C-alpha cells in the first residue's frame, strides 16, 4: 500500500512538472464526480476481496457488471423486448426500477452460485471457471440488449436506477446523518486511549471536510453514500464475523481450515454469491453512470478490481487483505484515471500508465515486505 | 570408494541432533544404519549428502577430508541418496527421469535415441526390462525405485544411500530389490531401515545410532536381532511422565471391524479417562486411522464406529468437532495451523460459533477465551497477537492443542503430539494429557516414540501394515516387546 502511494505520487509529480498545466483536480465539482466514478469500481473491488481472501479470483466480474446492469435496464424499460431477445414471449409493461434491480441481482447471485459450486465442489480452478464466466456473461449481455444502446430511463424522466448516480443528498440531511453515523462509530469503537481520541478527531475532521466540499457542489452524491455503506458492510464482514474469519483461514491454509471443522465448500460458495450481489450493485451504478447500457459497459473492470485489491495489500494466494486497503487501492486507481483525464492524457497512454503503476506498486510492496 | 565420518556433531539451536558420530563405509560394503525414530539417522544422511553443510567434525572420502556445500557437491564426489519419497517427475518417461538435468544433446537438441539406449543399458544392469518410454506415473513403486537407482548409477555414484527403501514395497518387490542390491558391484551401500530382518539379510556391517550418538559398529554376523533391539532402545526411560491413577468411565469411542483403504478389521475401544496408545512403524496406517475416524480420510468399506454411546458412521470434521471428537493431526505446519495468522486467531478457529451471535463475533468474549487457553496450555510468552509462524515448535503444538481444547472434546485424537517439540514443552504436554484424562476425557495417542507410548498409555495397540498387530496392557509393555510387534511383518 505504501508502495502504491509512492508510485502514484511520483507519477503525478512528474506529470504535473512536465505539463505545467493547472490540474483542476481539487475543485468541488471534480471531487464530487470522482466519488461517483469511484463508487462502481470501489464496490466491485470490495466484492473481489471476498473472493480473493479464500484464494480464488473472479475474472468474470466486469462481464457480470455489464450483464446485470443491462438486465435491470431492460426490465425497467422494456421486459417484452428482453424476453424476445432470448426467444421467449412475455407481454408486460416496464417494471418498477427497484423490482427490476432486485430480479437482475438475483439472477447474478444465481450465476455466481453456479460458478462457486464448480470451484468448491468440483474443484475446478476459479481462474478457468470465471474465465468461462467472462465470455459467457459478455455474450448474454450482448444478447440481452441485441447489441444496441438501451437507456436506463425514458428521456427526460428519472427512476431509481438513474437516480443512483444523479441524486444528491441535500446538505441538511447529510449533516444530520453524518453526525448520527459518526456518533455511532465513535461509540462502537470507543476505547480509553489518547490514540483513540486522536484518531476519532482526525476522522471527524475528514468527514466534515468531505461534507463541506460536497456542500459547495450539489450535496452528497448518493453513489458515494452507497460506496461508504458497502465498505462498512465488507469491513464488518471481514473483521467481525465468523464468515470473514473463515475466509482468511481458508486462504491461509485450506487443509488446516477443513481439519479445524470449517465447512470450506459452503463458505466458498457463499463468498461467490456475495460477489454476485456486489457485482450486481456495481453494475447498476456503472450502467446508471453511463446513462445507458451498451456492449462496452463493465469492460476490463475485473482487472481494475483485482489491481485495487493487490495495490491495497491483498495477496492473490489468499489469506491476506483488508477492506480499508482495498478501498484505498480502488481510490488510487480512480484518482489516477480521473487525473489523467483532466490532464487530457490519451486513452492509449492511460492504459499503459495503469499497467505500469500496478506493476510498480506491487514491486515496491514486495521490496518493502522483504526488508521487514 | 571409502566414506568415513569422524566425530561428527550437528546442532539445531541448543539441541544436538548428532553428537560425536563416527562411522566408516568400506569399498563395496553394505553398511546398515539402525536406530529408533529421532536417533539421528536422517540428520546423518543429510550431512553425508551435502544437505547440511554446517557441522563439527570431519567427513573423509578416500581418506581425504571433504566438506560438501550442497547436494551437487556430494554427487560430484560420488554420493547419491535415494529418499523414502522418490524424487521423480511422474509425467516424464523413465529415460527422461534417469537423465533429468544431464540430457545428452546433439546439435543442441536432446539426443533421445542415445538417452533411451543408455537408459536401457543401465536398467539391464539392474536386471530390469522396463520400457524406458513409459511415463513414471504408470510404473509401480518398486520399478520407480529402480529408475532412481539407475539415475544414481548414471551419475557414477560410488556410494548409494538408501533411506527406508522398502517402506512402501510389497514382499515380492522387496525380494526383487534385494536381488538387485546384492548383484551390484563396485558400489558401497548405506542402508537405513527399521526392518531388522532386512538388515540381517543384506548388511555386512551395522552401526547403531541412539539419541544422536553412534553406540556401536560391528559386523552383522557377530550379532542378532535381539541384541540389536537392545542396543537401539537401551536407554533408561526418563521420568518425565506423570503418574496417573484414573477410574475409567464409560466407553467413549468404539471401533469395530473397520475396513478402509489399507486398514483392515480394526477393532479398538477407549473409555473416558483412558489413554489408548497406538504404536507402529511409519506407514503402518496409524495416522490414516485417526483421520478416518475424524472424517477427513478414506471411504469406508465396512465396520462401525460408536461415539459416546451413539452410532457415528458418517463423519466430517465439522460434525466430529460438534460431537466432541477432535483431532490434533501430526503435521501442524501443513495441516494444523494458519501460520501467517496470530495465536489468538488459531486458538478459536474451531470454536468461533460459540462467541458469535448472528455471525458477528463478540470480540471481548473471544479474547477472554483465548487468554484462558493460553494459560491452559502454558504458552510462553502468552502473546496472543504474535504470528504463529514466529513460534517455536513446542509453542506451535500448544496452539494446536489449545484450539482442540477450545471445542470441548470428549474424545481427543492425538497424532504425534510431541514431534519436533523440545524436552521442556514435552513434559508440559504430557502433564496436560494426564490432567485432561483425570477430568474424564478419552485420548487416543499415536506416537512413534516407544517411551512415550509406555509412559503415557494405559493400553497399547500396535499396528502393522494396516492391521492391529498386538494389544498390550501397561504391565506387559516393554520397549523390546513393542518393537518386536511393530517389526513383525504381516504376511
């Protein structure tokens, strides 16, 4: 993680010096957009962590994002067309967006349960199973939209799906909610120490700063709230629950975990199903942000998610990694993309930079880890 | 070639694995190395073959001092080892394995014809006509062993060290191997085996190791099995075992007519408060028995298990732990611990549900339990946040024991609980076992150390080749009697 910071810092310093242009990075509008952009990739990376912890990987995540997002959009716009694309007949008007999202997410969880079953019970390598998923889900996605562009909502209107990335929580509500949330956090984490006091005060100030920045644009983006909520859930899952503990144990030493009485197979399938739900949520956010579903939605997002995990300190062998680290890794990837966009870096150079940064961050981490 | 060790000592930390060992293999001689588990045979082999290059004393090859700095070094001097676990690549052919790393080339390409021709010649010398193009995975263990020997000959080995070569062989394969070994000329053999009959069938000279020292070296014809066993054991049993007076309770675990894998017709029972010792050679099927009872190995062909009075026939580790049958398995690093995690993490891994409500762990209650466990097994230092990988063998074993106790077992299966554990921690583990029994726990103890069996167990079952080869009460159990039972080959 330290390695990632250094690498990104060096990158921006050199780029900033070379271009000499004003970055425009720290404007309220840009930060607000950035947080919306970060939401879908950050959520996906957090889900990826749940699969990486027990020592697996999900290469199908990007395709699943596209597919589940497309299913939700199609159901919310024109379920009959969706059915006809799969050779079925269904006569129904547009579904309410929440229902469409729920059904799409359930389909995603079912597909992931299938992949989890292959990995856990048939002992097929996750790399292969999810590589198959990558291809198959992409095909299903294209079939679902018949290779067309389908908007998430009829022009000029809005629904729950479009609101995911366009709704801003008004500041008065945001302050109240943040205040209550912070008080709860402080209460739950309370311990009698100066360090705690210091940490809490700093966290409170950061939160207040974020709110002030948001207040200067339109309010707190709903997408940012969702990311925060998913982070909190994954954090609690990893640190405080039996499921999380078992994921670390399985990744650390699967044989030992099994002999310690952990039902390795069931837990593995559970991790995949959770990943399915999270890929769905990420799909809704990503599709909503794009405003419509097209064949390229979700493309390469699985690799950004894996990169975020690795930059955040997770081990691809399993057993190591944390929700906060992954959130941080996702933030770095998003900042990088956003920064390069602001600096008008061409897409081909963006790809190269992402690849180099990933390799560099991991290399520095290994060096530092070896010295320890 | 003449190979000799003079006053060889090898230390691991403060513990001597070898102390002042002297030993000489004459040219063309078959020299047997005998000793109990832990007597120092493997360490000696590792020094001779260049794996351990840090030691005190001298190694002489043809009377010239030598110090090998690696396996290649020893190989160049003409010393080759054939380990118990064969080092062959299963997917490659016999010829490719024989020439692995020394492939003959022609114009930069592997000269397959020459490789196969020479392999055939080498194998013919050993009286074998294996098709050298067969992948090794399709060969039996006995044939695979011949390939290893052929590989050693190809590297011009003049001293061949065989470590328990017959452990996995059938009677017929053993006979065939012996014919090959006897017919070999110009090569000295160092032969390590538990099986004394084989030693006498093959060896010219016998050296006995005990507790890391060379006790004696003499021509094979001047001694017999009985005398040899006495020399191998011949140590007063240290008084580290707690004395126990226990009233036995109900039958906690009963196994009848169990048939699974190589195990056949296993019968045993253990009562609350009792320690049932299970002895036998490595490979006799002891660990498999425990793993099977726990639900982690093998599909049963027949037989029944009764646990605390109720039938218990479809076992999984999770179910076993829930019903109070807990295993501490022999390989704590590979199969026991999550090494990169902390002591606390490992302590409560099996009993986590006790501290959780709706899947959320009550950190405070969990920590209290971890503290109790650390006191119970006398972890030193009692640091719950330390990574298990940083602990000594004794402390690691205590963590595994603690984890087992955390799930409140009624029957505890212990597989080699003191392997790689220093003397001090050993005594503490013994005391803990005694204390657990006094509280009414039933213990099944598998160990390769005869003193441990005799010192701890109320009854002892010796396993031979997957069968119960003899049952002893505490009064009947002497090291000589147990060793004799273990060495008896079921035929």
